[in-house]
């Protein structure tokens, strides 16, 4: 089974160079990214690594496939013809993976049209078909539909068109591998979220693998003050103190990646205690209730995501409270937040 490491969007916010260097030492087979700029960044870090671009290219980006020795995803005849000409012009073969749409409704040739498409690609001397893949829309929530997508994909491959022996055949994202059968023709997986230690949904069988999250998110207390009952808190006056309270001001807001969605419903950990977020999260500051947390002091570390004494806020719980998904949470931590890499000195 080949492992395509999905490191788009700055490796899900973890830092592309650091994650790519680590993955280069971890036995992966190929990197998968969203666009040519991300692919070029990886190419500068190491020659020879296969790099698959998952999104369609703009025509003016095609030349970069040759310049950086990259692999494109194709799903229309127009793209194939463009890249075929590019390959012929450069007396080379442009490496491509054909994407098949089995129900995602995004990119990919519609599955029933795929067999004819294989034939067309075979006739193009400027293209080398290295892989074929599909993408699941609901592997984390709808196993029945995932099975329908698998069946559509395999039926498209089963047509009478001979395919290269070493063709990479892949579908599975993190949630997909829950239902991946060892006997199937799939010979590669495309993993993003799980490689950062976050399982795609709470009751995933992968949860039993006991993965360790790579990421934690911390801020600090910059100010503490006492306010009387009845005081309105933050923009829009969405919270009114029900009792005399001690509040702490945290040095992070939505400008750092604390979602507005946590206003009045999230909490943070300080000295192992859950402290509720009061009122609207603002751009640079978040206000929390520390009335019960008598040890709280200016300068204290505050955990937004991660472990604190015997408590933990997971990326999934944080995301659920903010009415978003772990993928978005991880991608939303902004450049303003200092990244500290622990235990990675060799990187
Ligand atoms: C085409 C494609 N494949 C694989 C992945 C990886 O998915 P996950 O992070 O759920 O493993 C993504 C993520 O967005 C994707 O867009």
C-alpha cells in the first residue's frame, strides 16, 4: 500500500517545511498538495519526490509541471489535450492522475464516462497515466454512500481498457480507511488529517489506534479584573454577568484563529480548570471567566486546544463547539501565532 501524504494548506496549518522534512524521513511515497506554488516549495526541499497536485491547474501554470517535475490531476479532455501538447513540445511525458467523480460533485470525470477517457489518454503520447483516483464526499458520516462511491470507481476501472500494471489506484482519505478492504484493488491512500494525530470523526475505528495529536494551541492571560454582576461583556453585549465575577483577558482572538463561533459557548483550560468564554471573541482578545480559578494570574498559560493537567480539549471538541470541522480549525491558526516545534531539533 502506497502512502500519499496530503500536506496542502501549509500542512493543515502545521507548517509545510517542518512536516515535509519529517515525512521525508517517515517512509511516505508521494506528497499531495493543492497547487503549483505548494508543489514548488516541496520540490525546493528535495529532488526526486513524486508530488501530485490535487486541484486543476490554470493554463498559465502548466509549464511549471515541466520546470519542477510535478504530477497533475486531470479530469477533462481539454486539460489532457493541453498537457499532451506540453509534453510533445518538451519531448517528454507529463505525468497525470485521472480523477473520477463518483459522487463528490467537484472535480473529476463523471464515472460513467471514465472508460472512454482512458482510451483517449492512451492515445496521447505526451501524457503518462501514473494514477487514477476518486474522492469520498462523506466517508466520515455515510458509510453506505462511501460503498456506492467505491463500487462506481471500481466499475469504471473494470471496463475493457487495459491499464498500466503499476497504476496507482487510490480513494481513501483519513475517514475512508475505516472501510478500506485489504483485498480491494486500491494500492494507495491519500492521508491528511490523520497523519497529524486527529481522527476524522469521534466514533471512527481509527480512534482505537490511539493517535497522538501533533498540534496544541496556547495563549496567555494579559490582564485580570473584577466586575460587578450585571456588567455587559464584549461587542454586541451578548453576555451579561449573572454574579460578581473575575474575568481574564487572553492575548488571542479571531485574528489568531480563535473562532468567533466560540463566543459564549467555548471554554479554555487554566491550571487544569475549565474557564468559560464570555461574550464575543474579538480580533485580538478573548474574555474568560476565572471566578472559580483562584490561581489564575497575569502571564499564565491558557490552553485553547491540548492537554492541561488531567484535562484536555481536543481539536475535534473545540471545532464542534465552534460549529466547524477540525480541518478548518487547523487551517485557521494565523501567521501571527508563533509556532513552537517540540522534539524536532533534527528538523
Ligand atoms: C482530494 C483530497 N484527497 C485527500 C484529502 C485528505 O483528506 P483527510 O484530511 O480527510 O485525510 C483531501 C483533503 O481535503 C483532498 O481534498
